[in-house]
């Protein structure tokens, strides 16, 4: 795929490969403008539709995953521009509509919209150089792509209020303690660690992976009793897949399963 602000590459050693997306506006610390977000939405849709891909990784540079939405592009906007044109947020929920797992591999700054983009992903693997924050308040605005909603769900109200109101940044260790990130690794291990996680996912049966992701996300959208009911129905549905027969037969016969994703 040929993009102006992204690099894309298919990699991985598992049966299902990984679609890599590298945010690439280095001079602006990967500030997220409309053009980049449109390209990101497009790349995600292409990978989601590709039957040879089991997982997507979004990453940035060593210095920045993304330092936020592009401030230059926002500075002169009026309320009517924002409301009628749906500027900035237009393509931001694209990550949420991807059915395959999406991993954010974060080094350096993940600020404002950059932190929000990482939180839209299914899991965040952080380099020890990562710094997370929602500093929009310093610009006279607030997070606008889910930050005030996803951050408290991830780290609790106390820490979310602290970050959103004071604009302070959290380092990788604090982010891991708070539950925002799944793993922290030395910076030079980040991409390998993300690929290993993606390979672990790509070795599983895709139907179960899609169902597992849907069920975990349901935990954020519904009361416990509805979520448990949804999980039970989805669990039962997997007994209609070839992969369930294969997985259990492989276990019984002490061999590695060969999933056909059906
Ligand atoms: C546009 C940005 C940018 C941004 C950095 N740059 N962040 N450009 N939008 N969000 C540009 C700088 O202008 C500069 O360009 C170059 O990147 C390098 O940045 P420096 O500031 O020189 O680097 P450094 O001193 O290392 O400081 C790094 C930093 C700082 C702490 C990350 O850049 C910073 O505070 N950035 C803004 C962070 C922020 O407020 N994010 C929230 C944005 S609002 P030049 O041309 O001067 O070299 C937001 C709302 C989301 O995200 C709403 C939902 C859609």
C-alpha cells in the first residue's frame, strides 16, 4: 500500500501474518492530521479484509507514537467547522471497527489524540521510553477522541482526572502499574515483542480470536449479566467451528493444532 503518512508491511512467522502500520510524520512527531487518519482508516480496512492476516500492529517512531492531533490544523477552526465538518474525529473510530486484534506498540510520546489512538487498540505494548498523557487542557480544550471515557475505564477515575486536569505525563512503569499497558519492554525489544504477541495471536483459530475480542469489548459496553449471557452464547457458537474440533483433537493426540479458521 502506498501512503503519504504511513508505512505498511506484512510480516510474521505464524500461519496468519501481521499487518504492520507505522505512523510516519517524523518532523511533527507523528501529529495526527486528517490525511493521516484517512490513510490509517484505509490501511486498517484493507488488513481487516485480507484473509491472510490475523492481527494488526500500529506503531510510531522511537521518539513518538504520536504527539496528538495536529495542532496547526485545529488552531483556526470554529465551532461550526468542527461540528459541520466533523473535523479531526471524522475517521477516528476506524480502529474500533476493525474485527481483528489491533496492538499498539508505543515508544516515546503518546499524547492527546496519540494516547487516545493507543487506547482504541486492543492492547498496548510499551517501550520503557513511552510517556502517556492527555495534555489538551493546556491548549484550552479537552480530549476529543474518547480520552475522558477510555482513560478512566483503563486506569480509574483518580489517575484519569490527574492526567486530564493537570496535563502531566505518565511514564511506562506508571502506565503498567495503572493497567493502561499490557507489557513494558526495553525500547530495543519493542517491535520484536509486538511481533511475538501478534504471532501468538496469528497461530490461533481466527473465529475464536474474533469472538474473544468481541466478548472482552462487551465487558465495556454492557452490564455484567448481559455480558455473561453474551459470552455464553458466543462460547456455545464456537462448537460449530472446525477449529474447535481441531483444537481439542490436537490436545487429545498430543500434537500441535492446524487451524483452518473455519
Ligand atoms: C502539530 C506538533 C505536535 C502536534 C509536536 N509537533 N506535537 N505539531 N501537532 N500535536 C511538532 C512541533 O511543533 C515541532 O515542529 C516538532 O513536532 C517537534 O516538536 P518539539 O516540541 O520541538 O519537540 P520536543 O521539545 O521534544 O517536545 C515534544 C512534546 C511537544 C512534549 C511532545 O512537541 C508537545 O508538547 N507537543 C504537543 C503535545 C500536545 O499538546 N498534544 C495534544 C494535542 S491536542 P517544528 O516545526 O517546530 O520543528 C489533541 C486533541 C485530540 O491531541 C482530539 C481528538 C481528535
